C-alpha cells in the first residue's frame, strides 16, 4: 500500500519528465529579454531568466549569468517579460475553453460564483492534470430571501447569514461572496462570522448598506463600484431610502440612478476614498462589463470576432440581453462618471484589481482582461499601474506576493513573453509571443492551437 501511494504521488512528476524525454525537466532559459518590473522600478534590458521546474531560479545580465548546459534556451531578443496576468472577476463554467485564459496570458482567475465543478477544476489545475488558470473560487452567492440569481444561498437574518458562512467554508470556498439584496442584519452577521471563521468576504455592497459601512465592516473587495456613486451623493441617505423601498432589483436600480450624477459631491468622494485607503478596501471596477451594459446596442459588439469562442447557448442569452437593452444617454453618462471615479481612486491610493465579469455579455475569457487594462489606462492609470492591477495587486490581495506577482528568483514561473513593450502602450499586452504557466512553456504555435481548439462553432 505504501508503495502504491508513493507511486501515485510521483506520477505527475514522472509524466512531466517523460514529456521532456528525461527523468527531470530541463531548465528553461529566456535569453536577452527585457524584464518589466511591475512594482515600479526601471525595466531591465538584455537579461537572462532561468526557470527550473515551476520556479524562477536565477535572473542576471545576459553574458554574465551562466546558462545550464542542458537548458532549453529561448532567444527573447527584443521581447518583454511580464508576470502572468490575473482576471479577478470571472464567471466561466465551460471546461473545454479554460485554455482561452492561458492563451491570452491570464494565468490566474478569481471565480465569483462557486460550485462543485469549479472546486474540482481548481484542484485539478493545481495538480497539473487540467490546463487552465489558477483558480480562487467563491462561495455560491449569498443573497437575501428572494435572491437575484438561481442557486444562490438565501438568507433573511443574522443567524442565517452566520450559518451560511460556516457552511461555505466547510464546503471548500476560498472566500465568501455577498450580494445586493441582503438585509442589514444578515450582512453584518456575515461580516462578523467571516472574521470569526478566518475567511474573507467580498462582493456587491447590498442596497441596505452604505459603501462606507461595508468598508468599516471589513468587506475585502467591492465589485463593479456598487454603492460608490450613491455613497458620493450629498443626498445619500434620501436616495438609499428610495432604493431600499423599491420592490424589485430592476426598480432598485432605477431608484439608485435618480439624481446620482447631479448630486455627486467631490468632498464626499474624497472622504469615502480615504476610508477605503484606511481600511484597505480593494476595488474591482470591472469597467469591461460596465461599458458593455452602457453600450449594449453598439453594432461593434455583435460583430466581435471573439464571439466564435463563446458557446451558442451563451451567445443566445447575450442576444436576449441586447433585445432588452437600455442604452440611454443617461446610462452612458453614468459609465463615463464611473471611469472618472476609477482614476480618482487611483490618485487617492485606493487599491485596485483588474477584473472583467467574464461570462456576461461581450466579456470574453482571457481576451477581455486586455480590454480591462486598456480601460484602466483610459481612466487615468499609467500602463505600469494598470499592469500592477493585474499582477502584483492580485498577489497582494490573495496573500500570495511571496510566490507570485513579480519576476524574481524563487517565485513561481507564471510569465508572459510579449513582442512589444507594454509600458509604451498597454495594448501591447495583446502581442503575446509565449506564455509560461507553472514553469511550462507554451510557445506561439501551442497558443494558436489552444485558440483553434477552443472555437465553439455550434457547440
């Protein structure tokens, strides 16, 4: 029995060794590459990066750094190396197309509506038996007594909220996800029980709670800027009472929109952002989905060539959303204000995460993370700051900065090799030459094969 267990534990390593034609994988060397320091330091040209197994073992000046004699050497002259990218807000449940993230340099994702399948995929990816991004998986959404989405956990009071936290932690969730219709007492019960259980909670700011209260309660991240506009209004209390009295999610949304732009207060915004900084309340704006919601009727969405990677049932649901779209001038004005707010948050020092809400209309797995980076730059971030929101910041948020997020010896080799400098133009993150995931090299040919195999056709 002990022998069988030992062989089982060694199997992944043996398979990897076989795939490289030896008992141990050869070191991988990137020669003459420019290393991008996403922490804010200067770029380092003409460097040699040595990878052994799943780790970066050495980095040094080309010509000065010894190259292992058995290494696989990639000539990276004229190319730029960044850490693997993270999409910190996704809803993707198609196993066959998980490689779309890898093919786009997204080596990690935060899944925001957990289920048992995602837990299995998370563990399979971690073991190396499934190719795809590292996964951090949410609980099922915890919402009020009449949840917005099917398969949510419905809670109506404090004790039910506490019970839900204990159950999802035991189930295996990496964090708790809260939603819009939670009653106040249930929300604060979830907040307190999460602290007791040592598990973070994130999500929407419920309609019955202010963004300032959510920050003070310890909500680790706020998604989609929920609660921010109303929290910046000098009529916040009055508007929140209208929202809470509304009888449906749609009515609540409309009530929340009343007068928000006209009553925006720079002073209230400054105070709220300072509170976020003090409490280290992260923001995941998901400008990609906010733009989609505002411009859903735009013909360019329907002609997007990336639709070929989306399963037909999902494309049909997106089409239904287009048919019922609300792309009024007011909605567009709200989006433009939200973009402005993200820039103001960055200047105020509010910690930001790059996320897309992939799975919603015209938010594509892998591809849209690059859209998000471009939108963050439009909002006022520098390319370096936008890159940080998808690399080092996710590592810090997840408590993984000792192993991920920057290019340093000892860190896990999740890397993206680019044909052009992303600091000169953030759109250059799309010019991917190769991806290294957990030390495994996928060159352009392998990435193109992933893309071809992920095309859904009529699936």
